[in-house]
C-alpha cells in the first residue's frame, strides 16, 4: 500500500511539474500549441492514474 501511494504522489508531482513547465516556462515558448496540449493530456492521464492508485483497495479489504 505504501508503494502504491508513493507512486501516486510521484505521478501527481510529475503532472503538476509538466503543466507548470508547459504553461509558464519561457524556455518552452518555441513549442507548438499541439505539443503543449500533448503535455497537458499526458499530465491529465498521470493525475487519473494517481487517483486510481491512491483509491484502490487492497484485496483483503
């Protein structure tokens, strides 16, 4: 259970960092809008996976 929750936290941190970098970084201004949208989609998938990992019950529950 600890492993799943720590992985969920890592996924949430990765998603937050990806969105923050794609939207606020001046170094990534050269990226096209489709690339920024792709980063946002990947971040959303990471958030959904993290929520699923966090809320999943163990088999004995």
